[in-house]
C-alpha cells in the first residue's frame, strides 16, 4: 500500500494553518492582503509559517506563547512559505535587510521592519528561547495592552 504524498502534505499544511490561526494569527494568503495589513498603522508580528519540523516543534508553539504577555503587537499575522507564494513574496519585500527565512518572525511598525527572529535563531533552539527573543522585541517596540 503506497502513500499519496500530496494527500499527506495537504494534511500537514492544513494542520499547520489550523495551529497558527488557533493561536490568534490572521492568515494573509494574497499579495493584496499582505499589502493592506503591513501598511496599516501600528505594530504587526508576521510569522512566516512552513511545514518543516522546526516550525511545528518550535516556531508555532513560540508564536502561541509569546503573545501571552503584557506588551504585544497590535496585529498578529501569518504567511505560509511554499504555499501562499505571492503573499510570502510580498511580505518578504517588507523585510528589508533580511534574507528569506522560514520559519521566521518579523516585527514591523507602520510598514517598516523593526527586527526579525530568523530561522537560524529558531532551528535547534527550544520554544522558550524563541519566546524570550520575541518578548524582548515586544518590550522594546510594543505598547502594553
């Protein structure tokens, strides 16, 4: 009995999307949605989602836990690398000075990049260290809620 790879990947992608949306993030699936969301006033955290193990085991859990904090971004957003290609490409145009990286987190204010937590700061680390990096950025750039 063979396994249908596309069917398997569809399940993995569906679960990855479900997890990040359940954590309170809004999916941006088109370049137009990204343009509107990232140019809006205020702070935005963008999680660049992916299907790799470090996304599922580290980045998405960190995305969930980091926002349970006194200071946090005004908006929580996500694009899916390798899935929503136009949306991801448009989001990465906002991440000036940072190479493409997934999974990753970008913190922006009024459409301008403030900082990123890149894949090399996620892969091989534990979720709590990623949470600490994100919350440190929230302390520096976000308002108390």
